[in-house]
C-alpha cells in the first residue's frame, strides 16, 4: 500500500545489549551517512494513515508477550556492508502475528521472508565490506540479546521520529511511562539498508 506517512517498526533491544552494535556502527558506517543508532527492523513501511490501528495491534501483541531472548548467531555479508544475524523463534512469532494483521498494508520488502539482522556497515565498497566481514567472522562468538518490546517510528523523508513504544507486559515495570531513560532523542535519520 502506498503511503505518504510511512512508519517503521523496530524491535526494542535493551540499551546494554545494543551498545556494542552502536559502537561498531559508529566505527564502520560511512560517517556522512550514519545518522542512526543500531536497530533491528521488523517492518520497513507501514501506513501512517492508520497509526491508531497499528498502535492498538502493537499494544495487544505486547500485552500478551514477555521479553525475548534472541541469539546473535553470525556475521552476514551484505555485499556493500556487514550485519549480524539474529535468530529467535519467539521474535519470528511476534512478527508473523503482526504480519497477519498488517498484510493489506505491506509492500514487497515487508512481504519477503524476514531475515532479522542488525546492520553495522553499509554503503561501502565490496573490498571494504570484505575486510570487515573477515575481521568480525574471525572473532565472532554467538551471544544473546534481550528484546523488551517494539518501537514505532515516523519516517520523515530522512529523519526518524519516535512515535511510540509497546513494551512487553512483564517488562513494563522497568520502563518509566513507556520510555526508558536512554531513549534516543526522538529523531534519527534513516539510511535505507
């Protein structure tokens, strides 16, 4: 579905678990194109015209959920960059439930098989990506990250503006008014991956 007000949905990773990815992204993403923290995109383009309905669906899924342990399972070469692959049956289930509801609104990118990942380098030469891929692969150790909910963002022709969070029910006590203290300033720029 075409929309003039696109929304992006990301998995909400705890700040402590996200910090190493942020550092890698700041180190390896071209500085003139890196305006975002590391993130795990679940849907790339939802229609802002239906924000209220989307938020209601997110709240329902969050109410039935609890924090998710996901495995950072490998390093993935993107051709012009590098990402870490994320494996979690529970996270796949959350996305599948949301996809059923969002189906009439989804475009081709969100209809493809979802391969969760956190991009730490993009928009570079293949040689540069090859070097980082080999470096990271040589020292990679699988580990887990914790996902405590989802974040909905408005895409503003470049920047992202935080719209709302849906925190999984068991994790709400750790979050003040639906937002943790380390929440990003509210606006980030988006680099298409």
